[in-house]
């Protein structure tokens, strides 16, 4: 059992543990910092600063000592937490970034932004490999009480969770929706949409309701 503390009160919104189970990192909502602790001693090792918005997601490279952080400041930053040299690379986005994930071999990074796009980056040099347009795929249904149209909801839809398949060929994406979408990373196309809702009424399931 470990209790990890900070020098001052703060709100955490993201968490990650490195593959060796030696380092724990947590991103904050109010100070825009990343706190780094030792898992064995619970000692605070470092505080990473550089983001200008809440740290929405954290992920460790499975093969390298590199931490990726996504933020509402429209960037993903890569950090070498063991060298404490600050951010080694910044990946710019067109909208607030909600989550980030590494491919199992560490060669690619996927990030999801508020505009509904999924960006795939080279995990070594940080170059943009491609972009998946997922706004229409993530759109779920309308509730009976919703005032906005389905088209308006679709334009505001985005993925909040990403995960690569074990072979790194597919990317699973989910959010505040009834769908989990499966994408081909190479083709940047949706292969399947898995419906996970347990709501059997029209409320929240039907994509177009008669509101008259």
C-alpha cells in the first residue's frame, strides 16, 4: 500500500505507471503539471511543467522510457522521465487533446482531439503518419430531452479513450457514446462498430427522434 502526496493540494485527472512498475505519473487539472513518484519509496521524484492546459491523458512507451501526455492546450508532449530534461518533443493538434495511447511496440502514438479526429504519429521522430476522421462514427443517439439536432451532436462528438490491438494493426476508440469503433491504422478506415449500450428504449439509442 502506498500513499502518493504532492507539496500542495491539486486535482488529478490522469494516471500512468511505467512498464517496469517503478514510476507513477499523474497529470493535474488546475496546475497543468505532471507529478512523478517512485513506486517503491513513494517519494516525489520530479514535477514536469510545460503544458498550458489540464493534462487529459498519460501513457508510457512500452519499450522506451518515454511518457506521452495529452492536454487541453492542443498538444501532446513526450518526456524522458528518467533524465528529467523536460519535454523532448511536442506534437501540435488543431483542437484540445483528450487522450493518448502507444502502440504495443512503441513505434506509433495515437491521440484523440475534441474535433473528432484521431491522429497517428511516428513514435520515434514525431511525424504525423495520418489522421482518422471519426466524428460521424462516434456519434451515438439522442435523448428525448435533447434540444440539439443529431447533426449538431455529431459535430461535437469525439473519442475519449483509445487502445491499440496487440499486433498494433487496429485501433479501438470509444467515448460518451453507444459505440466502440475499430479502425485499421494502415487504411485509416472504420472496420467495425460495436454497440455496447444496454438501453433498450428509444431514449439514447435512436439516432433520430421525432421531436414534434
